C-alpha cells in the first residue's frame, strides 16, 4: 500500500499585515515503511509560539519514526514533551512563551495509524472525526504544550486506512472552526486529491487556504492530507 502525504500552511491576513510570523507549523517524513505527520498551532498571544510550534512538529515526527511502533501513547507523549521543554531551555525560552497545540498521526504501509492531539484543531478521516467523541462530551479546551500538566488533556486513538476510509486530514482550528460538516469536507478533499498528482494537491491546498471563503478570516491556516493508493 502506497502512502502519500501533502501539506501546506498559509499565514493569516492579520498576521501578514502586522508582519507577525506564521505561528502554525507542519512537518512530515517517511522512513523504512513508516510515516509520520504533525501539525501545530502556536498560541498567538505568546511571543515565541512560532518557535514552539515548529519545534513540536519536528520532535513529534522524529520520535514517531525512531521509537518502537508499539510504544504506549503516554510514553510517546512524555518523550515529546520532555524533549520540547529541554530544547526550549537551551534556547532560553520559557514554555509559557511558546505554547502550542499539537496533532500527530503516524502509521505503516499496511494503512494502520495512530494519533495524538493536544488542544484545538481536528484529526479527521473520511468516515470519522477523531477530535469529537461519539457522545459529544469531549471538547478541546484552550491548552497546549507549555500549559498542559496531565495526560488526560490529550486525545489519543487509532484507525486504519483502506478503500472505504482512504484518507486522513490534520488541520488547525483556523480551518476546522469554520467547517460544520467535517466528514463532508474531508471526504470531498480526499476525493479530489486522489485524482491529481502530489504537486497538484499541494497547489490546490494552497489555493484553497489563500482563498478561504469565510468572510473576514484572520487566522493562520495549516493542513496535512494523508492518502493511500492500493
């Protein structure tokens, strides 16, 4: 099973006007039959949130690929968080100044995947929104690396990509909060992506985010799309 990943991130109009860096970050990598993708949204009110988000995505992808595939969610999260705090310390940056959300998905060539999420945004397949519980009791409060103190703040889970569920999307809240039908959005995006090249997918994603239809939108927008081709 072939796995392809496309990503893009665009700075919000308000940040562009104020010459503030894009505070979102996204990274992916494939290695030895495994893949990992991470999306993060730095908290706008923190001076170094753009550094925190980039560091978080880099570390998350690295740890997901080098740690054993059956590592527990708690151990993986602890590894990422501890390293994130350590790296910030070497840069003389306080964690409270670099707060960021983090969504990570990783898996193998069989289509099996796992995910972790801290804070806002959405991890969504063609058939399920992993960021919303069936009973709707789960809600991502404003939290992130640098604020969270407990494992229960994280949402964790797993799934499998196949012919029915052929795509997985990670998106920051600059996108997810403007969408009412997440499954419909993900399904349509995946359907369109399957019919074009990876280069075209990225171009189309960038065009979508640059021309976002919500009036007066200001937030940075970042998205990553994982596809299978059996």
